C-alpha cells in the first residue's frame, strides 16, 4: 500500500517539476532572467524526488541547483543593470580542464558511493551526470556558448538513468531537453555571431 501511495503522491510533484524544468530551459534559451525562478521551483522538488528513488548524487545535484539558481539570477540581474553578460566561447584548454574535473570527480564519488552507500543505483552514471551538470550549470550562469553541447550529452545519458529508476515523466522531459538544448545552441550561436559581426563592422 505504501508503494502505491508513494507512486500516486510522487507523480503530481514530478509533473510540476517537469513543467518548471521545461520553462527554465526555454527561457534560458531566450536569455530571459525568469528562467532562474523556474529553476528554483523545479530543483526544490527534484531534490526530494531523487532521494526517494535512491539517486543520492542527483538529489545532491539539485540542492546545488538551488544555490546556482540564485547565483544565476544574481549574475543575469547584475548584467541587466550594468550591461548584459555577453555570450562567449571557451578555448580548447578550458574544455579539456572541464572534462578532466568531471572525470576525476565522477571516479571519486562513484567509488565512495560503492563503498559507503551500496544501495545507490547506477553510481557511475549518477556521478557522471551530477558532476557534468555542476560544471555546465556554472557555464550557463556565465553564458558560455558551449554549455548547450554539454547538456546534449548529459541529457542523453540521463534518459537511461531515469528510465531505470521508473521516472518516466522525467525521462520524457530529458528527451525534450536534448531537443531544446540543440535549439539553445543554435540560438545562442546566432546571437554570438551577430555580436561578433557587429563589432567588426
């Protein structure tokens, strides 16, 4: 009975988190500051939901998202007051450094989960999506263009993770995320190229 009750209680909250998450990504692609308010609501819900389905790293990730939602809002708000934060690109060395950090943290946390929390599901995938998302969310707040390509990879991996945990609405959300991330990439890339072209005229 408890399992059925838990399932019924979880689904409305998951649906609300999905709706807020979609709103966040769409608004972020449009560079609208309201994206961070949506992120705040979605991550508060997901922090609890992921813990319930034994994905501790995803739960911790969403707690981090709560902080980053406030940070991102502050960064974009400050930019709106003193001149917008400009979309910019990272050099190859910055991407290599980001990949190295993600890899090291993934290995470290996955081994810890296997050692101290054996009930954790899919510790390697859970750790990878968590640490990659930590880095990429910071990239969004700083308006690094390539964040959208990072999200395509993260979201694609996450689909399997959530299907395995029975979170079908969230898995469907991440299918949409892959599509929206591609749209975000082309939208930001166009804005970036237009700005570069206007400064060289």
